C-alpha cells in the first residue's frame, strides 16, 4: 500500500505538470455542464412562421345554412409558433428565402368558401399554402413536422365544431326547440313531442284510422331512439380514435434528470477511461514498469493505483459537474450519498476497463485513440431506445452495451439522481461484475508489459 | 553474483544457451557481443526482470541495482522528484537524505529542480544510474550505459562507475563497443547467439584471438575480435 500511495502522488504531480490535460479535465466537464444546463433550462424556442390571412374578414364557416361560431384557428396556430404577420405573398417569399422565418403559412381568400362547399353537392378541396426553404434537410423535416401537426390540429378543431353543430340540429329534431333563420325564430316540434301528441290524439280517431296513426307514432319513437344514438357517433367522428397511454414498463425519470445523467456519465467515462489507460501506458513508455515491478510494487498494486487515480479524479470532476448543473436544475442534495455510491462504483468499473485497454494497447497515443474509439460508439449505442431500430439490431446493441460499463453507469447515476426511475441495485451489481471481469483482463494483459 | 547454466527461450529461439559465470566484489565485468547475442536478456535475468527457463542466478549478499539501457524514469518530474519517488518506493528511512546523496554522487545537485525531459541524454542517463544506485547495491547491472553519450560524458560516466567498483561494488555492464570493454572491463564475457564464447581478461581475449585467428592478430582489437567470432562460427 505504501508504494501505491507514492505512485498516486507521482501521477497527480504528472497530471499537474500537463497543463493541457489538467485544463481539459476541469474545463471539459464545466463546458458540458453549462451547455446541458442552458439547453435544459431554456427549452426549445418556437419557430418563426410568416402568417398571411387572405380570407375576407367576418367570413364564417357555414353548416346547413347556419354560420359556425369563430373557431380562432389563427390564434391557435400562433400559440404554437411565433407568427410574423405579413401583408402579401411577395413578402412571404422574401422572408422564407432570407431565412428570417422557417416557413410561411398562407390562408387563401377562398378557403372558407371551399370549406362551406363540403356540405354541398359540388364539394371543393380546401387548401392552405405553405412556403418553405429546403436548403437544409433537417430544417425541412422540422417544418414538415410542425406544420403537419398544426394543420391536423386545425382540421380537428373545425371538425369538432361541425360535429357540435350537427349534434345541435339532431337535438332539435329529437327534442324540439327553435332555431334562428334570417333573423326569425322558427319553432321545431321534435320527434319526442310529435310522438306524445300522436299518442294523445289516437283515442279520438275512428278505429279504422288508428292502425295507420300507430305506425306513424311507432316511427317517431324509433327515430327518436336511433337519433339519440347518432349524436355521440357524430361527436366521435371528429376524433374516432383516442390515445389511452398506459405505462407497462421502463418507468423513466424527468427528461432533464436523464440529460444530466447522460452528461455526467459521459464525462466520467471519458475522464476515467482515458486517464487510467493513458497513465498505465505511460509507465511502459517511460520504461518505468520493469523498474517498478522489481519488488517496489506488485503488478496488481500498480493496476489498483491506476484505477484509484481514475476513481479519485473522476469523482471530483463529476461531482463538480453535478454541482454546476444544480445552478440550472433543482437536484436533490439529500441523495448525495447515492450520487457518491453510483459515481464510485461506476468509476471503478470504467477504470478497470481503462486499465484493460491501457495494458492491451501499451502506447499512450494508441491508448488514447482506442479509448475514444471504444467509449464514444458505446456511449451512443447505449442511448438508442428500444423501438428506434429493428428488434434484432436492438438485441445486438443490448448485448454489446452490456459488455462495457457505460450503460450500467448511466443507469446507476440516473437512479442516484432521481427516485422515479429503476432501482440502483441492478446497475451496481452489473458494474461490480464488469469491474471483476476487466480487472482480470487487465491483470493478464499486463504480463506482456514485462516482455524484454 | 553467480549464474549457472542459464537458458532462456523465446518461442523456438534460444536467446541464452547455458550461460555460466561468476563476478566477485569490486569486479568490473563487461558483457560483449554483437547485436542479438543475448546481452540484455542475460542482464534482465540477473536483475530479476525476466526468469530463466533453465539454470540459476543469485547474488551472495546485498541488493542488485539495475540500470536499463533506456532511461527508466519520469520525464515530467524533476531530477529530485524522481530520486525521492524511488527512494520512497524502496522504503528508505530518510528519502530526502538518500536523494541528496545521489545528487551529490552523480554531480546533479545543481540540476535537482529541472524537469528530466529538458535534460540532455547524458544527464538523463546519470539520473537513470542514480536511481539504480539509490539502494547502495552490492551488485550494479548496467545495460549499455554509454549509448548516446558524448565522449566527455562517457569519460565522466566511466570514472564514476570505476569509482564504485573501487569501493567494492560488483559492476556488470553490457556493451558492443569493444574498445570501451577493453578499456574499462576488468573481465570480459563474450556472448554470441546466446552462447558464452569466452570469459577472462582483455589480455586473455587477445591471446585467444591470436590462437583462433593468427592472421588477424596484429590488426586492431575490434577487427581481431570480429575475426575470432567468425572463426567460432558466428
């Protein structure tokens, strides 16, 4: 243990003497913390969309000769995007071309007339016009998604209003009442009252006429009952399928907690793997390994010292990063014990993996390259959710990511930060198994270090 | 220091084939031979870095100091920090005193605070030797210690090493510089293809060359030595 202490001190001295490394170790997590913090705390901004409404004022959607109340489609759209009101089509084109707005939405003058024609024998096709600049594929996809969603919502809103009006008229036919036409109130008797009147007058009729009257009465009763059923059907027509979301597994923490856990795990993984692998390879590059293992320190002791170095530096850097994040997102400091446990176990497993890489690659440059080539893709693969790729590919990803400590480290840190996700026990056990496996690989690979 | 019937194999290749020799206190033994003769392998086995496949090695008493061919030290630490680190790892009671003693002995006191990477190759080698001497070993093994040194640094190195031998330290060094071996080695062990061809003084080696390659006996020592190796089938 005496040797381990002095070697640890020596590695920290070397780290202090490498300004670039030291700056990277401190600056990198702070940069990540600030970036993720800003991204989480500000949220996405609404896209700017130019809005040109050419529909004449006071034009209203008309169903069966009656105007529907205003549906405020414009207000609804402008709630979801930042509307830039413009005066004509040329201005719309100019703003889209210059990139001032993401797209332009034009409601043509005949839009309402065409909607009104839907209930006639010669229905038109109501259309709105969207101007987009597709210089960037991602931007084009974003515009498509946003506007398609907005128009689907607008269609749904109009369909609901039409359905409501239809339902009101059905109510008049079934129950009776009155409605306004050309400024006059017209009374409607309704099927219910008609049936009651017919039943009341039946005894006063001659017996030969009664069967015919009873048929009419029966029709009125059946029509009323059937039309009662029709009203909810019309209501459902606007949105026939509703989403009923039931969570059956994969209980997840809030998105901002997950984002912090990803940033923290990524930092921990890079710092620990690179530091442990690099410092171990440095012992060979400096030719110090044979001198050290001539009785000054055992090979296992040397490996332990490197993992300890990674754990110590990784713990400090990750804790600093999480405390930096706390300025942006409320993290529960009451769980700091679990934070420490998760970081320590994760850092130990990542350190063992780094030691195995360092012992296998042996040269500092090769080790750095290898550490990046392994850690980065594994980190990306670990973030692929189920369903995002085919089942077989996802199974392959699951097996590959289970072999490296990044994913269980992410799960452990997420569980330590927030209680709503999965428990911390499983990931910690997984990390412990990986620690043992990588430590064994590193110990075996280290034998090649001593080769003359 | 004693080696008896040392054999070392790397796969199919035999790097050492039953090498035996002894070196007593105060002796300066030069291990010479062409590249690939097995000099570094023999020194590594004597130092305990590698183990022999057959045979035995051992020192009668005291520790064995080892100075590898390539400086085994931390280039981002200062001269003094390197010495302190190894003194602490060796468990010295007063690491600062041990480091100061070595700085004095190797003439590096003025440069104690310099980062090793900024020192010349010769001075790095002096630090390398100083680390090997920290434990005040009874036997000092030096693997091609003068490689990369200029003539002045070389002269200082051998003056220092001869002083150690004069003080009773057994010094065993490898070199492929025949003149250096002749000048500083009290005894010579000639290795070729892992085989021990000769063990004796420089004068005895000259005598052996005269016997084995009489036509080359009047040439310079290096040419005569190469002819000797050729006559012995190497």
